[in-house]
């Protein structure tokens, strides 16, 4: 290639990297500030829904970081070895699958708060919440172990080198038909189960809201929260169609056009959903909002924010 062509290719890669890295860094700053906020005060550390929110944000932040790292490696045309790619891929997969399960637990917590308000304090305790979080992490960890075992069935010893000849992504790691079938089955089961659970809790809250003995305002707020969880679950589902969507588009357009489409898809399917939890909860929750805004502004005193935050019902 001529020097001009090389220069244009380099500038194009820099542009693509900047278009994704800058928003990603902004979202990581917001998520990181939100994580710090949730650990900064006892009211957050000792409230069950904030403990669950912390785990959800942590998983989303890890997923966002690893996704952007793998994207930069692909833009820079850096090929990894299969073991290194496997570590990145399975860590990202592990974090990605925590989100829908945590959303299920959060939905059940809101359902109990509305449908069984007198028993909420005895059912939703710090200990029970911690146990639920451990179970979620254990399920995701066991799933990763199973995938690693299935992947090891591939005859890596027959390869001349462990160096990959393509970019590190989910498609590149689908080396075994059995592994592919397991991933498809597990993903479908996870998302369908999570969707049915959150929908059921949403219906239960609507029914409870019509009861005369139920706090209407609390029921309405819980219903909106559960609806938001359904939207978040939809975003989790959307991340699973990233690779199939790119594969379908690649058959219809030129490679140069595909690169540009990939950036748009990556921004709206991978990056944007990972920052929505922090923005939605941070701005919606009356307890978190003043502390979050204070921390986002580098702990400068803001006008209109004074006094201690009150715990929202």
C-alpha cells in the first residue's frame, strides 16, 4: 500500500477507536462513581436493594470494560492466543450473565415489598440478600466451568500454534459444535426464565395494586421499577444478538461499510445498555441522586443539594 493509503487507514482506526472509547470512558466514570456512591454511606451498604444494585452495576462495568478492550484489540489488528482470548471471553461472559439473574432477584424483592409488606423485613434481610447474590455468582461460575470443559474437547494439540488468525470474539471461540449447542440452550433458558419471572412479578404487583389494603403509591412505584427491569432485561437480550446481527449484515454490505455499521451496533447494543442502570437508578432514586450528583461533580458543593438524603420507600 502507498503511504497515503496507510495514513488513511491509520486515521480511520484512530477515528473508530475514539468514537467508542470516549463514550465508554464517560460511562465507566459514571458507573465507577455510582459504585463508589453505593459504598460511601451505611444507608446504601445496609439496604438490600442497594446491595443488589451494586452487584448489577459491578457486572455491567466489568462487561463494558472487557468489551471495549476486545474492541480496541480488534481495531488495532492485534491477534491473541486462544488461552488469552479465552480468559477475556469467559470473564465477559461471566459478567454478562450475572445481570439478568440479579434483575430477577431485584424484581422478586420489589414484589415481596408490595404483595407482602408486613413480611418484607423478615424475608428480605441482609443475610438472605447476600445468600441470593452468592447463588447468582455460583450459577454463573459453574456455567463458565462447564463451557471451559466443553471447549477443552477441541483438539488444540493438533494446531500448529495457539496463535489465533482472527480477532478475539464470541464467534472465534465457538470451536466445538457441542459447545455451541450448550451456549444456545443455556442462553435461551436463562433469558426466557428471567423474562417469565420478571413478567410474573409485574403482574402480581398490578393485581396487588388494585387491592384496597395495598399502598397505592408504593405499588405504582414498584410497578414502574419492574417495568424498568423488563426494559433492562431486553437490553441484556439485545447483547446476545450482536454477533448474529453482524454476521447477517456482513452478507449484504461491503467490508468498509460493515465496519461503520459495526460501530453503530456496538454503541447501541453493547456500550449504551451498560450505563443505563447507573443513570436510571441514580437519577430516579431520591436517596442516591443527591449523593451521586455530589460525587459526579468531584465532591464540589452543589446549589440545591443540602442536608442528608432520605431513604425512599
